[in-house]
C-alpha cells in the first residue's frame, strides 16, 4: 500500500521537472493518497507486533528509494513520449 506514494513523487517531479500545473482535483487526489499512506504506515506503530525485525528500517529506506526511482522513470517516460 505504501508503494502508492509513487503518485506523490511523480506529481512532485512533474511540477519540478516538466513545469506542469496541478489543479485542485490533482491536489485532492494527492491528499487522499497521503491520508491512505499515513493510515497504513502508522498501523505498525498502533498495533506493534511482538517479534518485529530490526530490518524494518532498511526496508523502509529501500522502499523510499524505489519510490524515487519510479518517479524519475515515470516523469522521464512522459518527457520522452
């Protein structure tokens, strides 16, 4: 579910690199995605598991790195096409 954050990264990169203008419905969509990601991301802290692995930090960092790469990929693909 947190991989849905690629929507936010792509929207930000589109504004920064492609100089696109986002409209109200784009911002509402991004807000909805942020709320969903916030709920899913905070569920681990609300309902902690007994045997949580210390590798969760690395997993989160790798997930954020993959979101950045996906965002760059989608924006570069849009620029090319």
